[in-house]
């Protein structure tokens, strides 16, 4: 219940900028002497930074009970406004509710429900997709939904994409006009810069991410501190990238360096062919075939047939061969020793199926051929991995 009980009382809205805020207020007046009840309402349009009375003031001997208050942001996409609802008795000002309103936002108060945030975008599906455009540019644009939830508000994604997704003169760790570093992984979050949705690159390892627990923003994937104990509601996750040695973006089959948080798809991996000779015991790494990012909750596939030639100078009793796909220099992706304890004769060429599925830690990983023999004779391994990550 909001009451105006004297001619000095006012219900006011304070706006911080030139956005167009249209306000409707309804009330009932009760004459305290006669008990006569009279309803009333008024519409107000605010277009400047100002303090505006939106429900008038009652006459002497009249008690005004504010039943509803609705304020809608009708301004353009670059005109957010801080909106404060306050009550004054002519001497003391009490701030009742405050929020930052964006286009299509609605602030509403009802006699029974109190204050809350609504809006035309409230039922829109969140979406968007982060994609590679060029060595110096990424793009986050609408896909399977035209809005993104940011700090509790549904914000429209511009058709042309959000700002600040280049590799130079961008926000890095909240600092503007920064350049991305070479061979560095980044989480990409959306922030608000003077009403404009803008990318912020945060180095992998410096922060974490997780679902918001804040009222009105529940479930939105946001930035957490490195310990995972502090939530930053104004940072909404949209993707991840890994720069190359030139501090540029790259996203191809051998270097999967751009992943989207929303609308993920399988992204094909197929790297360099490895021709590897070893006479050492299992496992030995034969070189990097591909590099790729992955999300923590997604499975990566890495599969190949390895062509193996056993050196003709090997012992007539044969030898045991092993091959698999190693990740980050470790040979335990999904190990498939082949052909086990069955002897292989010298001079024989065979094909060995290797690989499988894995859920490596979130981030940037290398995939290598790992192979070995149990006898000190040369064996030649030829492999080209195929697989996928998701993002």
C-alpha cells in the first residue's frame, strides 16, 4: 500500500537520462470526513533527466491510496535510464525502488504485489550465436532467439551483432582499449557500456563461470571469481576463444579456437597427418595433429585408423604394437592397445583403429598420436585424426 495523506505528499519518479519513460498511475481517494471514495488516474510522459510527480497530491482531508503504477521505457536501444520511485512528504524523501531500465522494460507496482520488473521481452527466448568472421573479428548475433538475459533484464541482440568483438581496442578484464594477447584463451562475456551490449574478454584461468543465483537473473550463465564464490551479474557468458601466435582469431579443422555458449553445434576436427617412427616402449608421442577448445559439459571425439608398418628387420617372433590418441602430452585419451599380445611378423602393414570419446577439462587442448612397441625394433605409424568438439 502506498498512501499520500496530505497536500504535501508526492509520489515521484526520478530519471537519470533523456530516455522516454511513459507512466500510468491509478488510485482511489477517500474523504476522511464523509467516507466518499473517488477513483482517479493519470498518464505522464518523461523525456528528460528530472524528478516528476506521477500521482499528484490529494486535497486536504483526502487520503490517496495508490493502486497501480506502470512505467515503460519507450526510448531507443542506446538510451538506458536509472529510474527511482520515491515518496516525499515535502520535507523527507524516501526512495522506494530503483532499477536501470532499457528499451521495452516495464516497472510496475500493484497494491497487492508491490514492485517488480516486467517488459515486452520477458517471454522472448534467449539465444544468439558466437561465430568466427575473420582473423580480427568475431560476431555474436541473434540465433534461435533474439534476446540475451543480462543482469536480470532481457536485452535485444542487435542484428549486426554486439560491439567489441575485435582482437584490438576491446575490453579485456574490464579495461577498455586493450589488445588480445598471443596464444591466450579467453572467456567472452557481454557487459553494458553506456547502454550498448559490448564484449569483454576475460583470460582463461582468471575467472570461472556458472549459473546466477540472484533473484530475477536465476540460471543465467555469468562470471564468477577465480574461487567460484562471487557472482558478477553484469557479465553474461556468450563464448570462448583462443588466439593464435599472431594474437588473432582462428577457427578451422586443425585449430578450433572459437566456441559459442548458446546454440552449440558439432565442430569438425581434422588436423595434420603424422608420420611417426619409434622403436621405444609404449607410449611415445608422435606430434600434435590438432588443437581445440571444449566446454566442460561436452564430450570430445577423437578417432582414427592408424596405418602401421612393422620394420622388416624385426625378430621373426614378432612384436606387440600399441597406439592411441594422446591429449596434452598424456597418452590416455581412450587407450586401445592393438593387437594386444598377438605377435606381428616383420614386414607387415596393418591398420589399427584408435581413439574414442573423452571429457577433458574445459579449455584449450592438443591431440597427438601416441604409439609404441614392446620390442626394440622400428615401427612406422601413419595417422590423421578426425573428431569433433561442440560450441
